[in-house]
C-alpha cells in the first residue's frame, strides 16, 4: 500500500473552552467526506455549539506509516459509578500504577483537570509512581493524533461490535486511540471516561489486559471527563513520547478479540 495518507484533525471550542475533537488518518479520496463529517459533528455536539472549529489536514510521509493491532476488549458490567471507579482503580494498580497516582488522577478527572476546572482538550501524562503530571502545557494536555482504523478493519470491527450492541463512535475511536497510546515508549496504563455529558462509560488499558471497559465511570449529565496516560518514570523520554503520540502515523489493520462480559 503506497497511496498517500493525510492526517485530519478537528478541534472545536467555545470561549476558549474545549468542546470536541477528532483525529483521522485516510487516503486523499476520503479527506473531503471526513472533513465534512467532522464539521457536522462539531456543530451538533452535546457539550455545546462551538464559536471556533479548526480543521487541519496534513500529508503523512508514506515511509513513516506503520500498521498495528487493536487490543482485546472486555466489558466489566458494573451497576454504579462507585463500583466502576473501584474496579478501574484496582485495574490501574494491577497494571503497575501506584494507588496514590491512580487516586490523584481520578480526582483530577472528576473535578476537571483544566486550570478553570473544565475538561482538558488533551490527556494528562502522569508518572505512574509519583502521580506527578509531565505534560509541558497543563492547560492543554497532550493530544494523540495520526491514528485510525484501516477501512477493512473498521468494517470487521463494526460487525463484531454490533453483535454485542457496542458499535458506536465512542468505542471505535477510543479503541484506535488506546491502541496507539499502548505503543508509546514508557506506557504503563491509560484511564479514560468521556466528557460528553450523556456518555457514562470509560475504560482502563494495559498491555497485560488490553481494553477493559466499565459502563459507568461517571453520572449521566456530568460534563467532566478526560484521559490520563500513565508512564514508567525510569528512563522516560518525554520528547520521544510526545513525538510518538503527536506525529507517528499508525493504521490499525487487525482487530482484537471482543471477549464475553466479565462476571
Ligand atoms: N488525545 C488525548 N486526549 C484526548 C484525545 C486525544 N486524541 N481525544 C480526547 N481526549 C481526552 C480529552 O481530554 C477529552 O476531553 C477526553 O479525552 C474525553 O474524550 O464505551 O468518548 O472523545 O468503551 O469525550 C470511552 C468509552 C469514551 C468508550 C471516551 O472520550 C466505550 C470518549 P471523548
Ligand atoms: Mg468528548
């Protein structure tokens, strides 16, 4: 495959505050449709109507393109937010995040990690041992981009997810993002729940267990959410990690297993 690829990134804000964002990686023939789709989505978002939408389209050096596999997905069918948070905390600790770092980060996402208390545009980058935040710009966080599902893998994934009632944009995008983040140098785990008020599900990823999702990590209606990428402090190379997250293009052309719900 040596067609030229483009990175397409969208971010929408209102009064400088984050409303929504999205990132895709596609061949030239799909760029027009994808930018239209992203614009429509930005204008009809549950967090509000933006006063600014930025779309950036950039070519990707063909030699830089890498391919990869999505993680396995498991749902832990918790009934309440409290059960979800407790299970997610335990999963983070199993993955190698200290209890202090996990608790502190969950509190930051709960209250809104931006300086004004709202949701960040990007993710927190967190030292898995100390809980210290490592992003150069803490008002923005770190945004991962240049990743997507390859079209055939996307079709295959959609069919499998649909049979489980899980085929929605949140799940598909989160799987592609999580798959890229898992390959970041120094990666230990990721924690996420949506900042879209109606969407209550979230997940923890680790190399050992893949993508473990919890239907309830926040109350419906809550506009606070976010992501945290936990990293191993020993030998951590911040510049290399940022370069990987923001510039290395990866297309996921193989899906993972969708396991039965965990008891
Ligand atoms: N890079 C870094 N952080 C990001 C990115 C990105 N590309 N995209 C979003 N974030 C951060 C940012 O702080 C957002 O405010 C936050 O994550 C939430 O983003 O059912 O929908 O797009 O298995 O609202 C997960 C569960 C849904 C899916 C996640 O996130 C499931 C979701 P959202
Ligand atoms: Mg959102």
